[in-house]
C-alpha cells in the first residue's frame, strides 16, 4: 500500500470516527434598515456552510423584545450602542459589520444639492424614523439640532417607525424627503430621486454590529467568522457599510 493510499485510509477512518458535520438552524434578528446586506450575507453563508439562518427584521425595539422572548434568536444585528444597553441579553461577543451613514433621500422630481436644502420651502413633508429609539431617527434629530434647522423643519416632519417606511414614502411621493441610511438609499436608487449624505460630525457615530448570544452555536460562530472574509466585506461595502 502506497503512502498516499495509507493517508487516504487514515483520513477516511478519522472522518468516520468524527461523524458527519451536522447543519444547524438558528435565527438572526436585525434592524429593518439593514435587511438588504444582512439577507445577502445570510444567503452567502448558508450556501457555503449548509447551515440555515432564519431571519427576522423590524424596529430595533421590537427586535430586542423578540430576542428576550425567544432563545432561538441567537444573533442580533443593529446599532452597537443599542445592543450594549441590552445587557440582559448577555451577548458573548460583538462582531463589527461597518459604519452606518445618515443620508437625506428625496423623491423623483426634486433635487437637493446638500443636506441643509431639506429646509427649502419646496420640501413640505419630511419622513423620519422613530426619533426616540430608531437609530436613524435619533441621528436625524441630532442633525436637525446641531445644524440649527430644527425650528424650520420640525413642523414638516412625518414620523414613522422604521427606515424602510421612510424610504417607501419617499419612493411613492408621500413625502418629499426623508432621513434614512445610505444602505437603504442605495437599495432604493431606482425608486427615488437621489440622496445627499449628512456630515458625520452632525450626528453620533453609528456602528453596526452583530451580537452573539450564548450558549455557543456552531452556525453563529461560523457566521461571525464569515463576516471577516473578503466575500463578506465586498457585500457590506456594496451596501454602503
């Protein structure tokens, strides 16, 4: 028996002893504004690993509430500052996704040259996510306060729950403009007039991460490792992260 044949036999015996790799099914919950990149990441990871990532999206308040009610939610993705406050979820590790960017999207037929143009008279209705608990609602509020535009713009605000709702309103012309993240604006490029990026100095940094809850799950650890790959970085960068 040759050396290579012996090696093959030993390798087969070791695989037989170790048993087959068993695919896992876990649930990932994330803020609705990052559905596009996270869904693409999940699909890419499932294809290479064989694991299954069920996905739940919504307002971060809802996401955290669901995570508290269900131990099946192993991964929670969203604003790092929000996840760090949810100490009761006991995240074992935090994996970075990227830096979120606040933008002001505007409807077709309208053009904004800079963020401050949101205060122009022709911009009569302005969508904004929940200013108390939605990441980009809070960022939008900070921009308005720090830029000195709050008094002018506040009467025109149309509050909704999430970023995708604002994007939908801009796309339909229900509002003239709206505060959303760059990720959603890129995804909706064909349905809106365009968007302008807000100076990052005018709102608190938005770090987007995934928190992993114990106990350890193979699929969760595998997904976190996948996030560090070139394939994952390419996906995230394409979506503005």
